[in-house]
């Protein structure tokens, strides 16, 4: 089984990403369940605006799209900005939207029988709003969202330290991340054994 984590931090490499640091706890939990994990830091790539799989002109999304299709688990990891997902996360969701028009040999949308979850960091509240926005978009595209397929960390309300600057709340975020990993893996296995059929005509 394979998982892909798309980190939607605004910080390009090699800057330290708080979102990546929390994602590492989920990656560890997935690997402990024999899942191969790949990660993409979207801001490092030239991902063109649009809702097609390939927007041309050096667009680097097609390679990410292939990684999504190679994976049974997708996790979108985003910081909270102004109580909302990052602009990079919005761009990623817009590009994933192209999957709505793609189907497999049995007529199923290509996102069917794949599960997805959300991971959020931020030094003020808004995590549940970010989770609901991203989860709703992924469900629209066709991904299955298991119960409690998310984790987050914040020290809201108001401005404050970042994830890597303060140890408070780390144990809870890591514990929730382990539950997230377990739920995603078990749901992915269930869909592999009993896949969703193509939508009725």
C-alpha cells in the first residue's frame, strides 16, 4: 500500500516547515503499518493555475497527478492562514479537480477507492474549518474520507509560537495522527477488498 502526502506549506525548501514536522508523526505511523510513503512539497514545484491535469508550459503537476494515482492514501497537509487553508492547498485542490473527468477501465472516477485525510498546523484557531474545507473538496472529487482522518496542532486563539517552537499539544496531535493513520489504512484495505462500483447511469 502506498500513501502520498502533499505538504502545502508556503515555505519553499530548505526552510523548516512546521507542517512537515507534524506530518512526520503520521508518516511514522503509516510506515509502522507497512505503508510506503511519498511526500511532495507543492510550493517547490511550478504548479500552474487551472483545473486540467496538464496545463502545459512547464507545468509540474502531471508528475504529482501520477503519484496520486499510484497511491491508495492521500493526505493534504496545510498550515492555517486567516483561518483558512493556505493558497497552495487551494491550488492543489483546484488541480485535483481535473480527476472528476477521469475514469478507469470500469467507468469509475479515478479518485474512487482511494482514501484521503487532512493535517493542519497553525498558531491560532481555524483547524476544524481548514479540515472541513479540504475534506469537502476531496469528497467532491471522489475520495473516501474515513471518520477522524485528520490531526492538527494549534495554540489559539491569537498569534503565538509555531509547532516547532512549543512542545504543548504535541502528544495530543501525535496521538490523533496515529489514529488518523490507522483509520486511513483500514479504510483503504476495506475498499481494496470491496471496491466501490461505477456510479449508476
